[in-house]
């Protein structure tokens, strides 16, 4: 039994209504007009109409190649919110005397959502969907630089932003706005959370170098989780009684708590995925696809809520729940549920992110009328973000490239493998490949092998002391890639969601909220809108042949290692139905012409022919998944 398109449409409408009703309930909680049906109806209708308008305009934006090059989709949503917020602000009187005027109160509430809705309803689908669509082999292949950028880089960026702004404010260059160091550390953590959805959309359409794509995508996914944990930790130190000594001890205590909190949340997320897989393995619901889908999509919220109850990081938990669900739960689902759940997760994340950007635009009008935009502090904050991003990206890229270089024996060494190739750098900075037997020297910057200049290049008598293995050359972070990484540090939904819960101990919450709004607007419109131009300026490789990339790197250099083998042998077979068929050696290629034959060698005699064909089809489909799928709608 397969779900019809009508059933999927019903799920989409149900999700839309659920999110909108949650927004209405949480946002207007505590207001007098929430007790009237009229007030709730006006709010629900107003926000749903704006959301529908944004979705329709998004369609026309995607159809226009010129407009989509200039205006990112997130920017378009922000513009709609700003314009709508301006008209709504006309209905809001700063001195409301009539609390029974539902329309007036609804307009005021639309201009500022409750912080609870962001963390309880909107963030989990976004983070889960990112983890769910993180391609495992690409993520693990580039895991080291991604983790370095997400963990060390985010922490460095936080400190640089905080101390630079602290120095600037003490120097009196922020028009009298002088926040405390603990407030700036908290602000540095939230504003270090990147959200390059606009950049990734351009990367996807231009089919850029997959290495660059996954560095940006992987870092943004992990960076959001790290930034949220940092924000929550630093926010606890915002107090009137904190001295420099207490803050120093608090930071040391924070390091221990951060590691334990992150590790515990990570383990909880993976265990949640494994338990969901075991449930669907032993409770076969494939003949009841509606029930199966309903049960499965609960994984998008249940682990998050459990983590919050246990005082762990719900965001980190839900991220790794998404990664584990894709790895362990999907093989136990029917093909119909697999396809519809994928659409559902994309839908939930898209509506949630659109709602956040729309509310951000609506809030601009609400704050601009109160004179809360301190442009001196905003400009210094922008500079601090750029400097912090640079001190985050470039040192880590250099250090990682150095770690890739391996000792190379002399060309006269008889033990040298003549087929092993290495990547080195010419004096002019161009990359080329040298063979250990010096039989050929191929310049990657040119495809003309008959060039006289190239053929007359003298051969070097001896190899360099260290070089990068040719099989790992796609992992080396080139200068242009590092520059694009720095440029891709857009701020967005996560930063704005955090600032909504910024501690207001010193009465500075609104100023930090206005600053975050301004930084999101600047980065989305300026950096997001010029991504394609920057690709051309930096001469980033585009229109990459995915099949060739997979053949050269992913298939030629499959995942190995103790943990990978342990997981494949002991964990995966225990939680996945027919694991000997569906996904053993997932990272090794299967020739489409011989896939049926190779799989028949592992067929369980109890498995029906239809089950076998379904598994083969799913395996072939997985191999053809795009490298550029980051879970967008």
C-alpha cells in the first residue's frame, strides 16, 4: 500500500496548520485578546496569508534566473516581512489604551514572536533536516576540517568578537552603548552561528567543487549546534555579581560542562536513531504506511524534547538523531514511507526557516520605530564578525593542509612504489602532480599536454621532503576555497532564534536583537546576493561531473578504520532489517549492470523476490543521490 499524493498533501496542510496554530498559541499567550476567538482568528489568518504570499513569490523568484542571481530567497522573505511589518506598525499605538481592540493587539504581536516558538517548534525541524540530508561518506571524508572549523573555529570566533567589541566599547566608540564582557561573550557565541542557506542554494545550482560544498554545508550544520551550546553556557554568566575572576573560573567550568553536554547530547541522538530503527525492525509496519510514516516523523521532535528534559542540548541531539535516522531507520522503512518522509522533513524545515525569516522582517519595523539600532555598534560588530571569521578559517585551513603532507622517499629509493602520485605546489602556486618515478609531471591548471613550455620543463633530481598524496588531493583546502569559506559565513535563523532568548539582566536585549537583525540583513543581502559573483572572482570550479568525482575519490578511496568497521560489523546488522542485503559496505560502489547478480549472492532464503528487488532499487537510487542535496525544498 502506497501513500497517494492526496495523503501527502494532507500531511503538508496539517503541518502548516500545526506550526501556524503553535505560533498563534505561544506568541499570544498571556495577552487579553487571546481569550477571544476573534483575536486568535485574526492572528492565524494574517500570518498564514503572509506565509502563503511568500511561498507564491518564491516560485516566481525561482523561475526568474536574473532575479534569483541578485536576490536570494531568504532576502525576498525578509523584504516581504519588512514591508508587511511597516503596514502593521501603522495599526500599533505605543500607548494602547483599549486592550479589547483585537486587531491592534494582533498587529503588535505579529511584530514580535515569543522566543519559545523558535526553540520548541521551529529550530528542531531545521536542524534535523540538515543532519538527515548530510551525505555520510562525504561528511566523514572531510570530517577533520569540518570539526576543526565547527569546534575550534566557532570558539575562536566567539572570543575574537567578544574581546574586540569589549575593547571598542571601552574606548567609547559605540555611542555610549557599553555592554559587559559576559554579554559580549554570549553575543559572540550566537552571532558565530552561520546559516549559509542562500550560498548553498547558489552552490547547488552552479554545481561547485563538492569539497567546497561539503566544507560549507558540514561546517554550518555542526557550527549551529556548537554555537547554541556556547550561547546557552555563556548566557548563564550574565549577572550583576560576576567579576573577572568569577568569569575566568566560569569559563574553565564551562569547558568541562560543554564537553560533557555535547558528548551526552551526541550519544543520546545516536541512541534515539538506533532505538527507532530497532522498533521499526521488529514491529513491521510496512503494510500500514500511514501509521509507519506517522510514527517515523515523531523522531523529528521526541529526541529533542527528551534532551531538554535531561538538561542536555536538544539541538545537538536532534542533529545526530537525523544523521542516525538516515543511516539506520531508512533501511527498515517501506519505499513509500522513505520517499514521503523525505518530502515531509524538507517541507517542515522549509516552512520553519521561512517563518523565522518572515518574523525577522516583521520585527524590523517594530524595533526601528523605537530607536534601538545603534549603527556604530552594528558596524563594529560587522567588522568583528569578519575578523573573527578570518581568524577562524585561515589558520585552520593552513594547519590542516600541513597535516595532509606526508614524507616522500627519494626517487632513487628502490622501495618506492612507482604508481604512487603526490600533489605539490609550483613556485608560482599552481598545483601539479608528480610521480615518484618522475615519468610524468602533469599540471592541473592546463589540459594541453603538448605545450612546448610544459614539455621542456626540467625534471627535478629529487622529490620534495613532504607532499600531499594524490588520492587525498581533493581534501587539500586551496586558497580560493578558504576565501570562499570566509565569504560564506552568513548569519541567519539560528542567530536570530538565540537572540530572542538573550538574557535581559542589564536591559540590553533589544539592542542586541536589533544588532543581530542588522547583521542578518547585511550578510543575506550583500554576501548572499553576491555569491555567484564571488565564485567567478575566485575562479571556483563549477559544473563538476558528479559521477567522475565519485569514481575518482569516493569509490577509489572508501571509508575505512576501526570505528567504521566496528559499526559495520556489530551495530548495523543488529538494527537494520536484512542488513546483509540492503546496506552492507554502503561506501563501496555497485556496478548497475551487475547489481542484481552481486546482491543475489547475499540473499537470505527467507526473503521474497519482491523484497530483494526493492532493496536493490533502493541501493541503486542511493548511489545516484546528488552530492549537492542539502535538504532544501
